C-alpha cells in the first residue's frame, strides 16, 4: 500500500471523507495529537485500526464527533455532560459515558461505556462534518510508541499501513485529551491532559483522579481508558526519571550520564531549559521551561521521537510536580519510562559506592 501525505486542502479532505465512508483508515490532525480514524460504527473498519497500530484489542478507542446531536446514537449522557460540553467542547476533553448498542464492542473494548470527544482542530472538525460519521481515532502511531504531533511522525509509523495522512501542521497541545469518566459516581480523571483537574472542578465541583495515572495497572485491573498501559509513549531507549531537590537532580543527571557513557551506552539527558547550560556536557535535550508546562507538553513527544533518530539507548529525564498540566506530563513520562525512577541522592551515593569498590 502506498501512503499519501497531503496538505489538508478541500480536495484532500474530500478524498479522506470518501475513504472513511468506504471503511478505510485516514490519519488526521487534532489539537492534541494526530489521530488514526475509521468509521466508529463499522466493526471491520475499527478492527483495521488495531491491525495497523499493533494495538491490544482490550484497549478502548475514543469516538470523535462534530455535533452533539451525534451523541444520540452513541451514548446516554448523564447530567454532568451538559456543563462539561458547554465549557470544553470543542476541545481536548474526552467524556466516558454509558454506551448504546450501536457502538461496536471493538470500539469500547466490550466495556459498557464509550469515550467521546469533539476536537477543536479545524481540519478534524471539517473532516468530521464532511463524512458525517462518528470516527474512532486513537493516536496515529504504532502501539506503545510516542504519539505523533506532526504528519512526519505518522509517516514514520504508518507508511505502507494506511492510504492517507492529512497534514495539518504541528499539534497545539501535544499530549492526548483529558479522559473523564462521568458514567457513574463522582467524576474521575482516567487520563490527564490539556483540561486540568482545576478547570474541571471549576465547572463540576470535586473530581477524583484515578490512582493508575502515576502507576502501572495492577494485576487484573481493566484499562478503562486509552493510555493506561504499563509502558506507553516510549522511545526505543530505556528512560529513567530522576527525582529530588533541583541541584541534586542536576548532579545526578550528570553523574548518571557519564557513568552510562563509560559503559558504552549512547546516553543523553532530557532537561528543562533552565538546566541545559549546566548539563551541556551531557547531550541535553531541552523539553521546555520548568515554568511553562504547556510548552513541555508540546515538545515532549517530538523529543522522545528525536531520541530514536539519534539511536539513544539510555535516557535520564528531569521531572516536574504532578500538578495542573504537570500531571499530564508526568503521566506520559512515567509510562515512557515504564515507571522506572530513581532518587537523585540515592543515585549519587550508589555511583560513589561503585566507584569506591
């Protein structure tokens, strides 16, 4: 199969719409990341998403719509849905609601709920309007790899696997949508994103945060949302998160980098703009300012993909407080590292002990 990459012109949008109506796959930009779309009501088309991505079938998909009227055939929105849709749609908020029979099991991973959102990106909105279908669309990457925030990223993973990629430029948010379960009980964030807990609570009142956001799924625990897998968003190299007091972290990053280099690894550090000069001898990759988490979110997946291009096999990363947008960043970094982390002072002591032996 030849994969075309076309600017999102009217002709390309018409071609994409025709492909979706014919049960084919199309990658398209949203404000969060690029999505890999298929007709959400066509089970065969949805299953082709899993094949193209190499995605586990028990991982649910998000259905994208352009009009709230489309909800009638998909789900039974609870009362909390109305103020949330009024405040955040179109935008990077996915709502988990009780599903209706028309939604295939393949979309919902056989759960009694379905995840729905209304993207704000003009290309996504126009594509959804033209095709008139609800579109199931996970991120347009191979399963487990960093999500794509540019058409070139999609092509790296999907070349020869899908017929068309619509190029709408870089994504604004850079991490996937916030997933909020409002299907029963108190609303609960299953995946953090651009709509933060504080923003949601300003509309709804108290909102819970799933414990699985900053830890792996436990034995027998069901993935109720995309992005809950143990190792996700990951480059080829091993990522280790380095935690602790700021100056100790800088010292530990430097010591860990040089130790890895002595062992023959292609090593680097991911650090905030404020520390790139301090770590200039450690192959620093600037992920943005520690005071601008929205910037870090936009850069994160692009940086992780760049590390693969450079063949890095050992990566040490700074962390930020899991608050506001920082919660979304630490969720992605945690899963990229398969939750491998080390305290800076412990790392420094361990290295000192090993060098003394």
